[in-house]
């Protein structure tokens, strides 16, 4: 009995040991498994990193995004081209908004300096946005070429405030007289009204007749008027309305830089004269290049009108009172000669352009010889303007004097009478 109990006890002990041993093996296996998994994970991560798979996956994601963006850009370009094509077909051009067309790029006048002349009229702008229309077959002269001075912009570039000089193939030079709203470098605007003026003893101007009212027969100083037509031969402007309208549209016109010099008996030059000006009447043919004085108003008008008669781009003419007076206003606003209208140069008769009377690149309006215009008067058919060298006659830049034209003879009895041409540009 005692042996049986001992046997049972031993069996129970063995069963407990076996169970304890199986439990120990399971925990060891679990620990080993975890360690193995950790090792495998580390190896896998290392291998994944070393092989660049992460970088490749990242690049793949970025490339996909880039591809989407590139595709979007291509589609946008296609849509834009398609829209432009549709607008072109419909007459809309390339404007993004047909109601607000894109303004074309404005060409700087500085780009024309040194360039060959254009075959048509050419619109350019100075650095302040002021408009200049350069006539066909003329070039723009640069700063410090000869005696030309462009100082307003401080860098030598042409500005309308300086008096921009143009030149044709024969060397004839004209100066741009701007009208309308003139943009200044300080941001202000100066208004130069195209019109007929009088000037007081301090040089202050009074607008007597606006160009918009040109058909009214308005008298200046109770005597002088500018007519579209006249019973007198060759004393009126070729086409006064055309001059006024194109000048306002183009925002300027050209006045001869010099008093006319003799060319061939019918056409003048507008460039510096040479030799000694004639001081006595001579009916013989004059030497080419001499200052053209001793000329009647009808002959001066004819010479100015035919100077460029064989072209369709601009018109040459004798200055009218609108052109003469507006030029004085321009000079007084943009030169140091704030009283130029009453300026008088009392010097000897000289070659045009050879004395000190130069303002805004224009010569001799205040001196040398007095000049014919197309203005007329109540008492006599012609009007002479400007200053002259004679000290016994008190003339000055804005001076007016009525006169006959000496029976339309080739020459007058006066060596102090001459003229200068102007040109105005027709519609482009």
C-alpha cells in the first residue's frame, strides 16, 4: 500500500516536470523567433536602402507629378493657340480682349539715329512718350552732329523739348515744333495750343485765334488775318485746313531750321548759306548756296511750295501765322529765351545759321532777314514777320508788318527780305 502511494507520487512529479519543461521550450522558441524577425527586418531595411528602392520610389512619385504638370502646360498652349486661331478667323486678331486691343510697341526716336531713311512716313516717340512723325526720305540727326544740341533728357537722346532736327538727302534741315499736350521729364504736362498769338512787352503770349476756329476771319492788331483763299496770287497757304488738321493729329509740324538759301532759281535750300549775302539788288542769277534775299512774297511762296512737290507723304509751304506764332510759344516754353517773342538781333547781314540767334535748334527768327508769311492784312496783301539786322527798323521775332509784293517781280528792292519753308506730314 505504501509502495503504491509512492509510485503515484512519482508519476505526478514526472508529469509536473514534463509540463514545466514544455513551457520553458515554448518561451525560448518565442524569444528566438522574435530575435530572428528583428534580424530579418534589419537585413531587409538595409537591403532596401542600399539598392536605392526608396530613392527610386520617391523619384517615381516626383516624375509622375512632373508629367502631370508638363501635360497641363502643353494643353494650355494648345488651348491658347486654338483661341488665337478662332479670333483670327473672326477678325479678333491676337488680342486677349477684342474690346481692349494691345497697344503696339512704341518705337524710340533714338533708334532712328544713324539709320537709313524710311520710304514712308514713320511715327516714333521720345523717352517721355511724345509723338514725332518723321517724313519719308528724312533721317533724324543725332546729338552734337554739327551744331545740334539735345540737352533736355541729360543723356543726349532727342526730346521734343530740344527741337528735334531732321535732314533730307540734300542736307535740308527742319525742326519739329510739338503741339498739344507735351510730357515733361518731371511728370508734368505742358499744353502748346496751335494758334495765332500776340505777345506783350514782357513776352507773354495771348491766344488770339485757336486753330479749331480757323474759318473765322479774325483780325490780329485790328489788321492781320489768315485766309484759306485770297484774291492775291500765291499768298495763302497751300491748304490751310490740311495743315491745321494734320498738325493736330501728328502733334507737330516742321519749321525750316534756316532761312532759305538760293538753289536753282525755282527751289530753295533749307541749310546754312555760304558766301557773302547780297546787299544790293541783282537781277542776275545768284550763286547757289547764297542767302535768298531780295525776293517777293509770291516768288517765295512758289519756291517753298515746289520744294518737295513730287511726293505723296508731306507738303512744303511758306509759313502761315499759326506756324510762326506757335513756334515762338514753343521756344519760350522750352529754351532760356523766355522773352524770345520780343527778341531783336541787331547785327550785320550774315549767312543764315552763322550768328548767335539759335534757340531750340532753330536759327535766325529774331535776326538776319525779315521773312514772308502767308498772313495778309486789310490794307496790303502780304505780311512780313520776324527780326532783321537793320537797326533803323525796330523789328523783333513776333513783329508783323504789312507790305505789297512789289508787283510780283523776281526780286525786291530790299536786301533784308527773305523767307524760310515749312513742311507738314500727311496721313500715314
